């Protein structure tokens, strides 16, 4: 892969799929403006891909010294010296400008009605890179907040009222992924953490955080599937049939974390593990089939 493309981390764009969740659970296809909503959601998705890549470039510039002491991150384009600081900064600013242009509709396409969500994402990540990432627990909540902004961009941002259940399930799931990421990083550090905040975590502590957030994810999603509001909105009581998929996915992720050396990169875990890909496909297929009647 070209170092410049690698610098943008395109495999991480799968995270921006959270932008499209609102179309599915908001029954956008049943609305008269469904096609316009889908186009707006795709514009928001592309905008988040560009802006998140700009954030990754900024993080790599700020963390380049620490990354050189990490067994995997030292291979990143900036840390390894394959891409210079000036080139990286120019690329990051270009992506940021293009992403914000889409967010504000400057490209002549229907874009988000709430560009402040994208501004909030940028400002939050600037704060994260400049120091908030060193604040224990808050660092993971900021990561989760980034996913919540993606969900809001695909709901509130395009005129779909966000479900409280959707936001709650999204928060619990992303906290689980965030704490699992920290657990993998602490394990990989082997007593020599390359990031300051890792010294404030311990494996037993993170195991408790993961257990709490995983349990909350399953409970929140299960309650969502059987709530009267959900049954009335979707016209089916059978969303509960998708709960085993969620439970299997979480348990498989924990297996990957503890037995297969995974968990540090959620996007790579999803794209690289056939079990996770299969159970996600089954879950998505069931949800589409049930919601479509």
C-alpha cells in the first residue's frame, strides 16, 4: 500500500458505517424523501471518512515519537520516516477541508443539516490529541463520543429523529470496544507502555470495565428489541431473534482479545475474522428482513 494511502487508514472507514444506521432503523425507505435521505447519509459518510483520516494524520504527527517504541505502530508512515511531516500535514489539511466542504454542502450536494456535529468531532479530537487522551477513563469516553457523533450525523443531521434506544446501545457497544482496545494495548505493552495513560490502567481493572460494558450492551439491545415502542415502530416482535447474534459477536470479540492477540484494532478485527464477519452478516440480514416485513 502506498504510504500516503496507508497514512489515511482506509480500513478504519468501516467505523463510519455508524452514520448509516439511522437509515435502517429509521425506515428511511418508507418516506417520500427516502432517496434524498440516503444521498445525504452517503455525503455524511464520505465527509466523516475524510475528516477522520485527517484526524488520524494529526494523531500520527503528534504521536510519532511514542509510536517508534511500539512494535506495530513504528511501521506507520510518519513514525517510520516514509512520509515527512510537511507532506503529512498537507494531506491531512486537504482531507479536512474536503470533509468540511461536504459537511457544509459547499460541493453542491445535499449535505448534513447539522454541520456542527462535524465541527464538534474535529474539536473533540484536537483536544484528545493534545492531552485528553492521557486522562484515564475519559479517553475511552471520548472515543465513544466520536461514534455517537457519527450516529447523530446519520439521524439528526439528515432529519431522522434519533432513537434513545439506538443512542444507548451505540454508547454501550463503543465503550466495550474502547476498553477492549485499552486491554489489548496494556497486554501488548508488557510492562513498557508507549502511551502515558496505559500506566493508569491495569488488566484486572479493564476486565471489569469490559464485563460491565459488554453486559450493558446485551441488556440494552435486548430491552430495545422487546420494548413496546420498538414493536410499534417496526411492526414486528421478532427483533429479539437478533439478540443471539449480538451476544455471539461480543463473546467472539472477547475470545479474540484474550486468546488470539486481537482487540487493539476493532476495524481489523471485524474485517479479518470470519466469525465476526459472518455473525454481522447474519445480524444485518435478519434486521433488514424483519424491518422490511
